[in-house]
């Protein structure tokens, strides 16, 4: 069980943010719980909180990239469609929805996330299909409803 830090503890072994992030974070949490706000590394805590928000947005963008990549492949190479593609779309849609449900503040940024994800999805689809980049629209051709609800059902997997 962790002990409550005291000002004297700080002079001993305070974990460094850069040297032991987990130890630093644990120590900061102990200080906060103990009400010793004057000892907190406020600037770095603020940076870390900002970083967490960025990570949430990047997780949304990453899941959207995979959905869009597979949608592009599905639309531009119908002869190569696979069950794997439809399963990836379904799984990543769930991740997108989970991200938005878990962090509702991302909802107003979903179009930004889509547009940023599309740039990567377009490039990945080009590499994976062997089709030239110009084959794919330069701007995302899919609206949010289509991204999240258009059916991509593999024969035999009908719900």
C-alpha cells in the first residue's frame, strides 16, 4: 500500500518524468490524493492531460483509417473482396463508435478525424491494391452515415 507523501519524501527519491514515467505518474497521483498540490509537477501534468486528449483523437482517426481503407478497396476491387475486409470494417466501426461513446467531446471533431484518416486510407489502399493514387478521390467520398452504416456483408454472414 502506498504511503502518503510528505514534503520530506520529495527530498528523497522523487521519480523523474523522463526517467521513470510510471513512477512519476504514481507519485503525482499520491500527492494529489494527499492534497499536497504545492508539490505537484503542474506543468507536466497539464502536458500529459493534453496528450491523453490527443491520443483519444488519434485512436478515432486510426480506426477510421482502417474503415476507409477497406471501403476503398471494396469499392475499387470488387473482384478481390473478402470476408476479412467485411470483418475489418465491422470491427473498426465498433472501435470508432466506442471512441465516440467513451469520449463524446470527439463527436464535433468526427469530420476532421474522417478527413485526416482518409488521406492515410487513400495512400494505404493505393499500395495494397496496386492502383494509382489518382484512382481514388482526393477528398473523402463517404459521409459519416455511410462510413458507419453501409452494409459490407460477406455472403453467408448475413445477419
